[in-house]
C-alpha cells in the first residue's frame, strides 16, 4: 500500500480528533485505521446509535453498551467470587465516543496541575484550559434546563440540598467540586450525540489527503532500527497488510494502545520474552491501568418518582470521594437507582497485558478493583447513600432500599462495575515523553487516555479530546524533525 506521512490507529475521541487536525494540512497524507465498521453515509442516513448515550436500564454501573454488536467484548480478571466485570468499549468508526454517556466535563484544575507536578511539564491547567474550551465548542456541549428534569432528578436535588450540597448551574466551572449538584454538561446537539464520527471525522472525510480504513485490526507497529516505519494490520477477511508511514500515532485507547506496543516488542522485556517476543525497548507498558469503579443501589420509590424519559442522567452530584447519578430504572415496578462511582486518582493500580502475540486474542485486564474494597475506598459511598436515604425528601417519597441489610462487601461482589473510564498503561514520564513520543522509538507516539499519568477526578472524555488536540499541535510543530 502507498506510504503516508502519518498513520493514526483508532478513530475514537482521540484518533478521530487527530485525523481531522492532521489532515487539515493538505500536504500531510493521513491514514486513519479503525477495527470496527464505518458509516460513510452517516450525515445523510444517521445510524440509530446517534441518539444513545445513557446508562441502560438495570445496568446500574454503566457496564452495558448501547450497541453490543459493535463492542470489543472485554471482561476484567475475576473478582474473588469469580465474577468478571464487563468492560464495554466501542468497536466502530468513532470508537467509544459513539457509545459512551455523552458526559462532557472538564478535568479538575488540580488534576492537570498534578500531572505537571509529576513531570508532565506543559500539561498543567493553565497550559490546557484553552484546549478544553476549544473541544467544548467542537462538541456543542450543552446543559439541560431545570424544567426538563425528571422526578427522580428533582428528588435527588432536594435530598442533596438537605445535606447542604450546593447547586451549581455549570459543573465545568473551576469551583464546582466537593459536595455540589447540578446538570451534567453533555456533548449533544438536538438530542444527537456529538462523537467523532459525526463531528471531526465528518469534517475530515472529504479531504483527498485522508484515507479511512475500516475493518483494520492493527497487529503491531513496524520498527526499523529505532524508528517506527508503519503498521501491520489484518483486514476483515483475515488478510494481513503492511502500511508504511513516516510517523505512527496510536490512539486505540487504554485497552488498545498498550497491547499494540507489547506485540511490537515495546514493553517489559521479561514478560515479552515469555511470549516469544523480543523487546526492542524495555518500558513499563501496561502498568498503572486506571478506572472509576462504581456500584448502583436499586431503590423502590413512589410511582411518580420512577417515571422514565428524557433527559436521563442529566443531573449528577459530586461528593468528596465519588459522584452519584440518580436515574429511573423501572417505571412499572417503581424502581430508581443511585449509581455511585469513585473519583480516585491515585489509589487504583491495575495492569493490562497480553497472553499471546495474536492480535485477535483479548488483552488481560486487571483493574485492581478488589484491593479498593479491602482498603475501604467505598466507605464514603456507603455513608453518603445512607445520608441521602435518611433525608426528609427521600422519606417523604417512600424510598426504600431493595437490599436493606445486605453488607456493602456482598453488594460489591455482586454489583461492582466499571465507570467505563479506562486510562493509563502508557503514562507520560514512564512510556511516553511530554510530547507523547514513545521513549526509545523515533516517530512513534501515543495520544489517548492511556497516557494519563494519573486519572482525572471525573469522566475523562473531554480530557481525551484535549490530549489529542495538544498532540496534533505538537506533531505539527515537530513534523520535520
């Protein structure tokens, strides 16, 4: 196949953004590779998943995908009771930006300043705030008006107010943290999700210098000496191909980029040797895998408060160690849920690895969920749940806990899930430098959630877009080096 200036692997929040920004230079030949299907006619014939983007029914902890036939089907390593957590990730053009919850919240300013303190110079809040503002404009970020809130959301706001949680109209303001409630910023426009498929990629698609390859499962990066020279991928029929390029940017996400590096011989030398892979660079690829684990608590309530409709998940509360989403889950049986997620930044320490050089085999994903339970990380959630249930607002609404008397530990064994916010594995400072270039390999970069050296304190999607916007600027600046 013809060579390119840049190959971008993955079309999600990061990859779609990169493909658009880099191909805006008509002299830059860009190839965008996506393992899932494409929808080239989406502007005129919108697919049904455009309007998705909320937690689905009884899947309290966000573990289900709105488009299960376009999901990677990943599972976590087993919890002590043998249960494995479903880890949904979108496998389609636009990646998980087309299957996620459409939550468009900025990182907390001190999250980004912590990155800089850890050595990620140029990534502090003052360095990136303008990029957050740019991404919000690109994704048409909006807030739902109060008069649209569902009864369960109004009930939650009243209960939270009785606990002295303050209301904020805009949760993207720097002060909107620690015991606040308000409408979640959403990347929606006329109730259509604004993922990369119908924003960045749509804008870039007509360009003659952009080639989009769907059904292209990337096996590994091709390396000549100490320099990336392209990628090897397998098409939908199983036929392998090699694509030559002057630069390669991996944007396959926290579950995708690290395995590609490992199959390419970039990672822990001892572990790779066990798989018959010779390490070209010995780096801690796959370490410090992060997430926001959570659990939903099903509650029975008066029928009026269980009314379902849109906008679901329009309201959120931010506690000190977690956030909580009120939602109606079963109108016929008068059920709601309070879904809590930890906003941990340092405590979780997972790992992603490969069990085989075969790219069709799923990665081994251990998020380290259970050690969090053992160290009491969920205790603050338990306390806030009961504080909310004891408010006058909740009592007047007849709210009762369906699993009253069941200990927290048992509930976590049966119901703990993912916030669907995987990050880390290729962190800045350990695997990539501050310009996101892989250490020891020229012309190879990683630009997605896997480069997070520390998690952000909330939904990471906007931050992933920011990573891609910054990466595009820095790649353009160093294009001739």
